[in-house]
C-alpha cells in the first residue's frame, strides 16, 4: 500500500476541505497550522500504529505482495474505492432520511419506542 492510497482511502484532504467550508470563519493561518499538526502525516502515523499493533512484519509483506498483484490493484483502485465510498455515504443518508421520516424515538426511561409527534402531543 502506498501513502497515497491510504490518504485517498481515508479522505484526509477531503475532510479538511469540508471543514473549511463548514467553518469558513477560521483564519487561513489556523487551517495551515492544523494541516501541519493533523494532516496526512499525522493521520498516516496513526494508521501505521494500528497496523503495527495488529499485524506482523510478515503480514505486512503479504499485504504489500497482494496489493502489488493484479487482483490487489483492482481492490485498491480509486474507481472501486470511490464506488464503495459512495455507497456508504448514500446508505447513511438514506438511513438518516428513513429515521427522520419514521420520526421514532426511544423513550429514555422505558426503552420503549414511541412516535415522536405522539409523545410531544401527550406532554402538552
């Protein structure tokens, strides 16, 4: 796996771009400082730490060999990863919409499901 693949896969750059749009009043020098402190290199160090905690050197060599193979290149392709990412985003949006449409909440005291609108009416 390459640094570019990991960065692409975890969308560090996209996260910064989205945060800059959402928090547009943050000064550019602060954004640049955060990029230095918590950008791709910071994220990569964290990812490497997780791999190191769970995989042996032999495992990593096997992964490198796999991702160097034709099948590994297909699995790691931007087109496939983008497709999978798009499915995840769409699924999360659809699920959120379904919850919103159903307007169901769990009553904190009983754990029983209750219609939010009904609960609001009964509490008046």
